[in-house]
């Protein structure tokens, strides 16, 4: 059997272990410590966000963002439909109602026109949505300037789910810094990892200090343990942050490597009828977290996405369909959605190819050769 090729596996550099060793040597093993502060500083510098709070996951960051916006039972929150379920789950944690919005075909992210249609319709139906969760899927920035403008017009705050898009930007400005708050993830398969973790970023200091407070059980300033609010255990541990400090040193390199993976697939597969790619609009920069292809059986000898996925699997190569839109998920399908027919064919035709920054040339060649056999 050929060695396994993963979709996106952790990729450590030279420094992570020495930061972790430092954490051990100084006994900062707790969920606070100098590496947490160091990692937060690195994130601020890299994204250009004024403030960052390191948390236990991207999901936790989004949960806290919604709590701080006062989202409560019965409130409506707008969310991109084509995404990972973690973008929508925190809405449900709060008993709020997700309103799903379909994509546009240029970036595969939330369609701004449909967003405005939905807001107008929700207002007519009697409830103005309280927040908008925009996602930068697979690292490709959403039409974030348009989305922010609509948010401002209707005075609805935008939270950016940049979990997949650390290193991506529009007009040189990092995604995650356009909205009132942004969230990042350092889960094992993301562009950099702390083995598990996330962050909240914002230019508004009050959200960051409030998120740190809520993430450490909402303990009041008193010598004894006193609480006036419900708290959470959502802070990042210092050991995980130490890994993050090492990963931040190699992040620019990781972005380059992921983009090279995309270029390789583009060069070797884009000539095939029936295979298409996601391109960067002008002034958009994607970290190319995952390269996805669209497989159209009507153009390419009847070969479909699933044929390719199974034949890659047979070769011990992991690939994965695009995210199944939330408005089609059993758990969310009864919530309101505004659709335009864009995300459903993306789901049926889309396949994410191995995109890790640690893939070797021969790995990429194996993937391409396996796909080419069918055409
Ligand atoms: C990974 C991911 C998250 C959640 O991040 P975790 O750190 O795994 O909780 C949220 N949104 C999107 C789009 C993601 O891909």
C-alpha cells in the first residue's frame, strides 16, 4: 500500500518544541502564562488587529462573540450556509435562530445581494437580525467590503469567521479585521495549529477584555470566588500557546507552500474539460488552505466527484466533498434560508484535494496521476 496522503495534516517547524520546552522549564503549564501573551501579540502583529484573545477553539471564540453582542433566545442571526457546522452551532447554543444565506459563485462565500434581500425580508416579517456571520471558506476571502457596507446600512454587526483564512486578505487588509470581531481556529487541520485552539480578534478593546473575563469563568474582582455572570472555561492553555508561538514563525512560509500546492493542481489539471478551480478576484489574496476542484460530469466524460473521491481513497489518498450547506443539514434544514442555487451544485461537484504544506512533489504527482487516469 502506498503511504497515506492526508487532506491537511499538522506541520511543525523547528521552534515549536523549544517554546513548549520553555513552558515546561518555567512551569507555565496553566491556562495562562507568558506564551499566551506572546501568541496573542504575534496574532495582533500578523493580522494588524489591535487586540487578540487566545481561546480554546474557534467555536468558543464565536460563541463568546455572540454572547457579547447580547444574542439570546429567539433572536435571529444571519449565517453563511456553505460552511462548516461550527459557524452555525454557537447560534443554536444560545437558543437563537440561524438564517442561512447562499453563496455567490466568484468566492463561494455569502452572496451580498441575497444578504440584503434576506435582511429586508426578516424586517418585514417583524424581526431584525442581530448579527451577521460571514465566512472566508477554504481561505478565499468573502466579498467582505460589500457585506460590511450592508451591515452598516442596516446597523447589524458583522462577525467574520476566518477560521480557515489566517493569512488571507483583501486589498492587503487581513480577513478577520473588517468586521466588529473576527474568529480564528488553530485546530489540527488548519493552516497552523496549536493542536486545538482559537482566537477572537477585534480593534475594540472591550470585546477582548470581556472575552478573556467570560473565558475564565467570569470571576469578579474579589479575593474569594465571586460571580455575577455565567462564565465559560474557554481560555487557551499556555502549552498550546507555546506551540502557536512556534507556528507563527513559519506561518508566512505555510501560506506560500499552500499556494504552491494550488498552483501545482491548477497547472496540471486545469486543462481537463470537466475540472474547474476557484480563482482569486482582483485584490483578493487567499491562503489556499484547501484547494478544491469542481468536477462537472456533463463536460468531462461523465466522471463525477464521487468517482474521483473513491479512486483517490483506493490509492490511500484522502479527499473530501465541499462542506454540505447548512440549509441542507438535517439539524438545520427547518430554519429559514435564502437560496439562489449556487451552493448546492458546489456541494455536489466540489472536491477538496490534499493541500497540506508538508506534501512532497511525489505526493502531489500521485494525486494528479490518480485523477488524470479518469480523463
Ligand atoms: C474549523 C472551523 C471552525 C471551528 O474552529 P474550531 O477551532 O475547530 O472550533 C469554525 N468555522 C470554520 C469555517 C471552520 O473551518
